[in-house]
C-alpha cells in the first residue's frame, strides 16, 4: 500500500501521521486551523476531553527532551492516558523484535503510538502492521521524516505571514542527514511558498535534491538574498572531522548564522531552528536569542500542533 | 508466618498476591470471574473508581515491557495514582537496602507495591516487613513465582474451555529456570486439570519436579500426544553454550514448536507463551502467529486479570 | 538581584523556594501551618484542586528515591500534571546547555520546576533566567542548600515540641559537604532555637562555620550533653579513604550514633536523618529503627510540606 493511502482513511481523513508526502494542502491547512483553536483557548482552560478514555504510548527509541515532552503534554491535555515506554529498560533489550513489542502493546488496548526511531521507515513499518483501530504518529524516523516538526514550523510561519504564496524560504545546513529538512520542504511546497532554497556545503547536500523542488546555493551571501524565512538545521557534531566537514570553526565561518549574515536577508526576516541549537556552530547566540528568532515560539507551538494532529486522527470529521 | 497466612486476611480474603501456593480454587475462580467483569465492560468505559485515591508503586528491579505496562494500565484504569520507580536511578544505587527503600516509600502513604525482583522471595520478604495497610503484588521474583502471569494464563484458557477438569496441558521448555512454570503448575492443579505434563531436556528439569504433580516427558512426540493446551516457556539465550544446552539449532530441532509438532497434539490444540518469544528458537513464527496461538490474547487479558487482583485486594468482600 | 528578593514577590510572598536564607520566621511558620492542614485532612481525601491545570516539571539531574517521589506525589495530590524529566535520556546529552533546556521546557507552558542538580547555585541560576510566570523549587543544589528537607525537618520537630525557643539541637557528621546542614542551621536559627551545635571531625567542618551561629564540638560525649534533637547527616562513602576520613570503622567508633551515645543526650531526645541512612556507619540500626527515631516520619511529612510550599507559591495570599 502506498504511504498516501496508508495514512488516510478511504474518506481522505487522517488515520496515521507518518510523513507530509501524499497529504494535501487541505489537510495541512486543517491541521493549522485546528492547532489555532487549541492555541487560542481561554486562559485557565488547558484540558480537553478529546482523548478521554484513550491510551497513547510514547515509544521513543531515541533521546529527545522537547519532542517527547510536547507529545506527553499534548496527549495529557487531551485527557489521554499516556504510557512512556523507556526502550532501554524494555523487553527489546532481551532481543524481542520491534514488531513483537508493538504487537504486545497493541494487545493492551492502546489507541495511538507516538514513535521515534533511528531507522528510516520505522513508523511506516509499524503502521503497515497494526490493526485498524490503532494510529501511529511519526515523531522522527532516521533521516526520513519528522512531519510534526514541519507542521509546527508551518504553524509558526503562519502566525507571522498569512499568505504562504509570497514567501521565499531558505533551509540552511546539514540537509543530507536531516529528517526535518525533508518534511519541511514537502510542507512548504504543498502550502505553496514562492521559493525554497537550500544552502549547504556540497558534502551536506543529498543527490538530486533539486527534484524536491528547491534551488541549491553553496554560499550564504547569495542564498540569503531577499529571503523571508531562514530555517536553520542542527549540525550533528559527530559529522565533524569526518569526510563531511573540515572543522567546526570552518563551518561556522562559512555557514553559521551570525548577525551580519542575517542582515543579508530581507529586513525583518524570521529565524527558525528545530533545536537543540549548537550556539556558535550553526547559529550565533545573538541571533538565536534575538528579536527575529522564533525558536522558542516553535517549541511552544509544538503542543497545540500535536494536539491538533492527535484530535484529527481520533475524531475524523 | 507461612506464605498462605501471609497473603490472606483472617477471613480468607486476598491481602497480598505473592504466589499461587496456599491459595485455593475458590479464590482463583473469583479472580477469573472478577477479571471477566472488567473484560466485558461496555465499549468506551475504561475507568473504574475502585482505586480512587490510592497510590500504587511499580517497583521494578528487572526489565519488562509487558508486565510493567499492563500493571500501569491496570492501576490507571482503576483510577489509582501510579508511581513508577526506576530502580537504576533510585537511592538503591547509593547502597540503600531494599527494606529501607520500601520503608521510605511506605512512609509516603502508598497503598500497594507491584514488585519485580531478580531474587526469589523478594516480594514475600517485603510483604513480611510492611505494615498492615500495605499490599504487595508479586510481578515475578527470581525463579520462584509469577502468579499474575499464571492467572492470566488460566483466564485465557477458560475463555476457550469452560471445564478445566477435562484438559491435558503440556508445559514445554526451560522449566528449571522458570518462575512462570512453577506458578502455572500450581494454578492448573488447583483448578483441577486432568493432566499436566512437562516436556524438556533433562538438563532443564528441576530435581523432583514430579512432586508438584506433573508427568515428565523428554520427547515432544510422545509428550504432545492428546494434549489440549501447549504452554511454551521462554528460553533464556544466556543459558545457551552452557552446561544446559548444546546449541540453539539443536534445541529447536528437539523442542521447538513447529507446525509439524503442533499437529501431534489434539486437533485445534491451543498454544500459549508468556513472552517475549524467541522466534525460531523455542517456537516457529508460523505457530506463534497462527490460528491456534493465544499469545497476544494472553497479553490482552493481562490487564483485566491484574485489575481483578488489585480490586479484590483493595475491596475485600 | 539578591536571593531574598528573587524568591519573594514585592508583597513579600513566596515566588520561588531556593534557600532558607533571606526568608523570615513568619514565612517559615506559614509553611509549617499550611503543611499541617494538608497533614490533618480527613481520611480518604487525598486530592486538592490547588494546582489544577498547572504543569510541574521534576527536573532531576541527580538520583533520589524519596525526594523525587515525594515531589511527584505532592504535585499529583494537588492535581497538577507532572512531567518527570529523565536527564540522562534528554537532549542535554546532546550537549544542550542547562539554560536552553529550561527555555525549551518553559516554552511548553509549564508553571513550576522542581530542580535537583549537583552544582551549587543551579536552582538560583534558573530562577534568575525564567520569566515571571514560572516558579522554581530547589530540591537540592550541590553542597549549597536543600530547603524543603530543612522545612520537613522543622515540621517534624514541631510535631513533638511546640516551642522552638527551648530546644538544643545537635547536627552530627559531614557538615562540610552537606547541603542539608546549611539549610537546617538557617531554619533552626530563624525559628529561634536556643542552641545549635555541630559535632564532626575537624576534616568535615567548613571554615568559619561558627559565623552561621553554631557551636562546634569535636566529640560526641560532650556535644550530645543536654541535647533535645539529634540531626544526623548522611556520610558519603566516597569521602572514605580520602583525606577526610581514616576509615569506616574509625568514623563509626568516634561519631556513629549508637544506643550508648544516644543515652548521653537528654532523656527521650529525638533522632532525625535525611536519608538514605548508612546503617553501621553513621547510625546504628537499633537507633535508626528505635522509638526515638523520627526518620520515617520525616519522609512521611515530606509530602505535606512540599504540598504546602507548592500551594503557597501558586496561590499567594
């Protein structure tokens, strides 16, 4: 079954949320609209009965402060029971297969899995093998996709620019290894931005990235010209001293987002980053903490966006 | 004090749940009947006020996906507050004794401990040293007992065979190191099955196992003949290449449950396994995932059975 | 900003709870009085709506059975959502700074952080850098302070002695490395006890400890004479075989609290210890488990005292 069909019901509603690929602008816009209702609820109200009686399992095979916590808070604020599975301590350390672990958890009458895994395709694989009453949300799989991150980025952009069609967006950094970049490019294209650029050294660009509908720049000065939104990527320090990169200082000199570089973009251009940031490596502290930075707003928006996706899955219209 | 007296009130009601030993068919049947009421509740109802205001501590000194999760879900669905104690991160790593840890937790006004420990007798030891208002449930202690697993197995059997007295049951595998097997044999005998066989290589049979009321078979062909229920045991891979076993392939050749072997039992014989399963070691995937397998049903039933035990302890009739 | 101002609102109400220093007898007494109302609630009532809709993050960078559990129970019993941050598994292992972790958590709309950290001043540092709607409770920072422990000690003392002004208190053991001792001395002085003594070998006494308003004793016989309350400190075994201490047996011989030593204090003198205790190192089992020991009562009281502090912070009068 194709991914598109897998994550939509026959009526075209969300069943799983695995990747932006195969969705459409209407669904993405509905996610953003739904998130807005959660974001704008009256102060003091922070619990909704949407997932009352449902059990959400946070199945994290990889570390993450903000993603796990935002999913836990999102599910709790929708009144779900949340079961955090600490995979190091679980039966998988006894050699049980991923599928057997999932099957066992399913047998406990749970309703939704939020899965983070270091293997590309893990969430998709699980979704293919679960019975119809269970939904899977991909919280990041290998270098493949991180679609909830992309949606909270779109939500954050829309808080500042109502009209995507006028926007020029630059994605900067280690595109090669970034699941975030893939999902961002798909979402930005689907929502109809004017132009997407990727700016990176050649060694950090995937082959045939142009086929995704982006323009390649190997240079920040040229790449940032006339840009509305700069989406920085996290640089994995473990890539340093490898074939990919010369050195930290060299990288920062060429691709780090400093205040000077930021001034090359359109006046008031907005700066985003999925976190955690490496200060002084891919971004200067003055930019990360500056007025044009939306970084903490992104984290904040993560809860409303994840609530929106969970509630659309559980309550298909 | 004997174990029997320890886990029952003077009126013969459940106070702790440490071992099947010393209980009686009436109590076991009441557990099964109570679990049935939780199992058959109307869809959408999944929370009961039985443990409202009570605090249950999951005290796990050993890894377990399914056991810890089912206890957590069971307690949550009975409206308890659940405190998961991650023992690696706790004060016991500072050298505090088990008893001091327990005493400290008790001082926090908790009501029930679910204990898993690699030492046989740990749950019993704790129950001997806790004040009267606290109850202990044994979630597996060393090679001694795993009574809630045995009860969910009995529940799963009863879903298919109303009358235990006609059943011939075979327990297959590493009986020597299995806390599950001990509890299963006691429960099956107490509920009056017709015959219990254990099938294993000599090196994996405890001395004087016959005294528990079982027949010994060293051979699958003979042992499976006319059997209604096949209860497979998990083989600890760390026993391989030891004095106990020749090799994985040798073991599978002699004692693995393949489709051919399964056909030696009674037509439609049911297959059970406490999990996690070792595919291709003690059981073939075709059997584990086949029509006669109850393995995932066992996991599913674990929640209702544990809810039943917890509620009988908290609300003695 | 001074610590005093930092943890109080302009009206003098609790905003953070970082250290006893800079508070006053009126605030401490209000904490004790509030804790008493939680302690004496009718049986069966164990949940209060005080923190309904609030999110409390347990941010523990160090192990602790009892402190983390009591904070989790306290927050839960005040109806808060509790998010336990397991720091080993979090993004800080990717090299993210403490402040970035905190900023990210804040962005998720949380209301209170309970922080334990091995660096002195960590809670204070965080409080200086959080926006006004967030409160910090110090659950132990390095060798600096452990103010909630000190307050539960004060509460436990007051259950037995209404009038602090008549009491002679001895603090015994590794004062040099103890955050508990610092907070205890400040609280005891603020509540006006008659006399505070510290009893320790010279190598475990901080320089100029007298300036805190205590008398120094290097000898148990002299130091315990006429004492009402003996507050033992935990000895870190890792200090042994160092420059600080000769040997375990030597330490126990000179400073261990045995029954004989206890009899040197005032008749009926009470024994306290913040736990976890080292039996046979700083305290004899007969004393720890004896009639004059308040050790488990201290743990028990920890919940009510922490509920009191949390509710005073959230609901300033």
